[in-house]
């Protein structure tokens, strides 16, 4: 697996983009063009780190993620785009690692592809502003279009890139408690699951229509930092996304018993006046939005259900950065 590479090496770090309103489904006419608009927050403290160098002459890409060699075709469309932009056909040696569970519905693909896009662009001497990297990272994984930015982002339906909505310090009290219900990789990739939903779910079109209708209220609730209002809209978004998946042939079911327990706990906490609003993605993990002042209590309550787990607590975090 080890190969000699040229001396020059670039390391980039990115954090995952957690969708508050979900991207689920692709439009025709481009790679990873979203059928639905999404709003997201970049999660500080969770990190994907990519180290890249040119591959030895005449050899292709070698990609190692958390110590495991990856099939190069997953990365080829994005890396080919970068090579084309730079008019440079050399291969790359890429080593990437995450400080949190990979491919388990914690948006590791968003941060992973964002970090690789940034590191390779810099190696090739291309611009590395998030605005320029967003449409390139998107080719790797849709949500990576958002992860190059810090703070809060918007990715409109059909758009080739995401745009910043609010900076990282916009909502300092906001916390995201991440409950890793099951750390194993997910049963079906988001790419395959989105395609199956589009192809076979009788609710897919309704989901796409409804997601568009949620956007304005979502943007407004976020702008006013109103967690209760935002939470209600977030819940509509993720529940309706899963509604469309459950109706697919075969049904797509990322949830596990622990996911449901965490959801019910959030409902109970809200009944007691505590702002704890959950969301989920393409995996069993549950992410709970709450305020800094309620974190201790939420953790205590979670402990009763998940005594063997230590949830991560994230705050809004920075976008792509380089390690000099
Ligand atoms: O970028 P992908 O292909 O991993 O898809 C992300 C899909 C969701 O996480 C479920 C939603 C989102 O907007 O991030």
C-alpha cells in the first residue's frame, strides 16, 4: 500500500456539515445537483484530515482512508475535475482520516471530500477559496459543497455550489450533541439510497415539493436564532425525508432501536420545557440541537438510556483550513 511520493505535501482539515434542512435526491443534468434545498451547520471539533502529495510518475491515484485503501473510482470524478482545471494529469497519494466514526451517518463524506478537494487544489496551485472549492467538492459528495464553509450554509435546489448564510460566531450558544447509536458503517450509501428513493418512492415528488416550501421558514427561524421554531422545521424536514425513504421499494431504514429511544427522549425533554431538537441523516446516529445551558442535562438524561456511550458535543465550527 505504501508508495513513494514526491516531497511536496499538503494537509487540509474540514469538519462535517450537518443539515438542518435536508438534501435528499438529485436533479438530472449534473453530478450531485440537489433536488431539494438544504441549510446546514458545520460541526466544530469533528475533523477529517487529508494529506496529499503527487503520486510517483506514471502511477494513478492511491487513496487511503483511516488506513484502508479505497476504490479510486469513488474519488475519480472530483480528482479528474481538479486535474482538468489545473491541466495537470499526475496522480495523487491521498491519506485521509477522521476523528469520529466514518460512513455511519455523521456526514464524514462531507468533511472528507471537502478536505481532499482543498488539499489537492492547493497542491495543484488552484484557488482554495471556499466559493471556488464548493462546486468541486460537491462532485465528490453533495454535502461537501457546504462543508468547505464554516458556520451556517445554504445550498439551493439545483445549485452547483453552497453559499454562506451566517458566520461561525453567529449563534455561540448553539450546541449539537451527537449520539453514536451504532458505529458500524451504514447498510446502504446515501448515493444509492437517494437514487432508490427517487426511482421507487411514491412520496418522492411530494418530499421534493415540500422541502422547497420549508425553506423560507427555515431561513427565517435560523436568522432569528429561535431554536424552538427552527426545531419544528428541522423535524418536518428529516421526518419527511425518512417518510420518502420508508416508502421506497425496498424500504430504506437507517434507524435502529437506539435511534428511536433518543428521539423519544428529546420529545420527553421538550415536554419538560427543554429545547432539545433532534435530526438524523443517512445512518442511525442522532444529533440533538440544544443550548449550551442545557447540554449537561441532556447528557445526563442520555446517560440513562445509553450508559455505555459518550456523546460528542459540537458547536458551530470553521470551514476548510490548511495545516502549514
Ligand atoms: O452528501 P451525501 O451524498 O453524503 O448526502 C447527504 C445526505 C444527508 O446527510 C441525509 C442530508 C444532507 O443534507 O446532508
